[in-house]
DNA sequence: ATTTTTGCAAATCATTTGCATATAT
DNA sequence: ATATATGCAAATGATTTGCAAAAAT
C-alpha cells in the first residue's frame, strides 16, 4: 500500500491527450484537487473556489469532477455516513483505504481481492463485472498520534 | 453464496424484541420490503405506498429504513451510478453480490475478504475499522436468460 | 469558423426537520 | 398516563439542466 499520489499536473496532462479541451476552469479544479490531502466533496471545492477562483460556477465543478471521474483520474467514494466524496488516484488503481483521522486515501493493491472475487464466481455461477471496495480505518501516523477511530464502526 | 432471504416477518419479529414500537406504519414498510426481490430505493417504497398504503408519510419511510438499517435488518448499498439503495439481509452477513440484471442481492461469504483486509493491515500498519464491499454482476439465471451485463463495467 | 465549454439562474431530486396529533406500551 | 412515533408541510442540501455568451480548437 502506498500513499495515493498528488494529482494536478497529472490531471492537466491527462486532459491534454484526451480529446477534451484544456480550459481555465478545468485547470482551476485540477489545481484545487492537487492541493488536497484527503477526500473532498464537490461542495468543498465549490467553497474553496468562492475564495480562490471567483466566477467559477457550481455546475462547472460538478462537470469537471464528472469528466475526471470518467477518465479515472479521480474516483468517487461513498463515505461511511453515505456522503459522496472524491479522491485523486492513479488511473490503474481502484481501491482505497481511507483514513478516518486525516482523510487521506491510500492505494491498495487488490490482488488478493481479485482472487476472492474469482472464487465467488467459481463457486456460485455469479459473473462479477464490477465491484467497489472501500476500506476505512486509521493510517499509521494517525494511530501514532493517538487519533481515535470513528465511533460506530463495526470491526472489519 | 445463497440468495438473500425474504425479509418481512423477520423484520417484524426483530422489531418486537428491539425495544422499538411495532407500529402500523413500520409494519407497512416491512411488508413492502418483504415483497421486493432486489434492491430498492426509498423513493421506490414511497411510490408503492402511494397506492398500497395511502397516508403513509414520506418521512416515515425514511425513518423506518433508518431504523431497520440500524438494526442490521436492511443494508444500505451504493449502486454503481451512485444511487442510494437498500437490500434486505440477514443480520450477520454484510456483503452482497448484486445482480445488475434482476437487482437481487445474494449474500457473500466473506472469509476470503477478511483475510485480504487483515493482510493489508499487516503489510502497511493501516488499522482497518470498517469496510464496504459491493459486488455487481450477473446471477446465474440472468446469464442463462441472456441478460447483458451493464455497459461501462470494468472487469473485476 | 465551428464546436465545446462556461456561468448563471432555475428546476429537480433526495432527505431532513419542526411540531401538533395520534398511537403503542 | 406517558413516551414514542406519525403525518404534513416547509426547509435543506445536493446535483442537474436550459440556454445565451465565451473560449478553445
């Protein structure tokens, strides 16, 4: 497991070759995402934009997030409370361990999970086409800092 | 993997011993849930109630779902499109394979997954407190019936 | 020049809340 | 009798949409 990368230039770079236009508003959203440590909601970015990028429209933020998600530059996650959030991620990794202390997302190597899913299919005849795994807990440094785990968590 | 049970009496029974009151509106919601095959949204139940249980209030449906979820009689799932839905489930199982053809939920034995999560913790020092796994695909009978998988699914 | 993207305001959709009334224990 | 739960309508919050103007190719 490695810390998820800072996005930003990467987002901009990826946009270049994508056939979508590299616009100023999209740059602004990419920059805000790059500046974030952990997960964030659309509302977070909209709030930030109010100060740092006035004139950036609400709808534009949603549209940029949707675009980035479709390019797998950002992934949508559902926090335990049901809130929709996003994390920046490498294009090839698709699972995250999210720290409930600091909100940071860590990429998870999912080889073991792939095997588990394959076994499910083998045993039952269910043909798995997609899955979503979200892991919540405390990263090593939040544990060291004595941050408490979320209340109400069932043990994994 | 076994097909998730029909809830209903089970919901009512569980309510009995829970310290919460067994009311007519809660019965109505339990009955509607029992009559469902697959996943459903709050809006689905509210629509159904319009015909079958007039006078049942919108807020009451949300409150009943929240209560059932807190008792682990129903689980909230996030469909691939981000929609919030629910499935009836046994109190001890906590993962589902959801068929994108018929919407039914199947309980998944998660022993292998538990091992995978434990391995993640061991390797990285991340302390896992909660996780969410949602598996989407086609059940055996939908495959047999020739139902096509969802477009846009990344292979698991 | 042409197509894509934007900002805005309004529309839509999902969910929650306040509160007086009704109901289960 | 008393605490809990309900229905309603209004409030809130999140996300989407229509469309004319602006920006990128």
